[in-house]
C-alpha cells in the first residue's frame, strides 16, 4: 500500500466558502493511503486559516498547505503540488468540488486493471450548495489525441496519473488559460491513451463567478489552445471547434 500512495493536488484561491467540504470529501474517502497538498495562490479571505485548522485537527493525516509567494494562478499552484507530490498516483480536485467516498478506491483499482498511465471518470454537475442537479456527464471508454481535440469531456477533478508510467515533466501544466485541457492534449499527443471510468464519482460545483460559467471566455480559451498552443491551422481548428461546441452544449443542457 505504501507504493500506492495517492497525492491529491488542490489549487486554492479565495475558497473559504467551499474548502471545508472539499477537504472533508477527501478525509471521508474509503481509500486511506493519500496525501492532500493544498497550494494557496495568495488568497485574501480565510482559506489558509481554515486549512491550517484542518492540519491541526488531523495531525495523523497528511494534509499540507503551501503558500505561494507571488501570484501564479491555478497552473502554477498545481505545478507546485505536482513538484511536492510523493505518491505513485497524482490526481486533482478543485477547491470547490466534491467526490464520491469511494472515488479513489475505484479509480486506483481501475488503473491497475487497465494498466494505464492516465484515467478520468464520469461526473455530475452540482449547484453552489454542492447538491447534484441530475445533469450527468458520461465519458468514453478511451480517448486519444484527435478525439480529445473534438471533445473536452475530461474534467480536472476526475483525472488520475500513474507516475510509474509518466514523468512529472509530462504533467506539469503550461501557464495558459485552460491549462488543464492543454496538459491532457499534450499527454495524449505524446502517444498515451486516456481511459474512462464511466461512473459518476465526482461533482462539478458550478458557481456563478467561476471561469467555466462564462461561455464566451470558454470559446476564446479553446480557440487559443487550437491556434496558439497546438498550432493547428485555421481550417483544422474550425473543424475541431464545431465538434467541441456541439459536445460542450450537450454536456450542459
């Protein structure tokens, strides 16, 4: 079990409203061999104070808080967590999201059964109170690079990597908007396959101020990835964008 440690990376910024429930969703996991790495991006609220209270309350659990010295946004926060991670497996959860209690247990077993480097799960949208709204996102059994360009179904809080098969350099995130999607694409472009565990194990809390809630910004971000990160020509970018838009609408209606 020591070799199967799961490192859970959480970028934190002004998350005082939700961070307790996110930490609790990890503490309540049926899989106990984990470390929780929270990286604060200079929050101006009580996020750090709340996290520090959990560190004191659960001294036998590995809950660590890292404080950024300069503003770095989610990519740099996740990269700091990746740098500090000691686990065979690395996964992510955003500071306002939730997991089913057996999420880690099922996903670690799934990765061993599939002998894969990269996996992700199904999820369901939830309101600000964390109550699922019935809109479930089921995911494919496998996804390759060309398929992922058309369908951004891989959501960060469902992803897990096996670091016996990948290097940390493979999963460090670029400092761009939609850095998570850019990372999945880069890994897949390098020949890996993403394996989907098609069960609802995570809950995507949709808050009114979240970046993903702004549809126009999402369009600009994905187009920038096509053109300036993946360096696709305008025709192939438009081709993939049409599928992306269709799939994005389908997930949300």
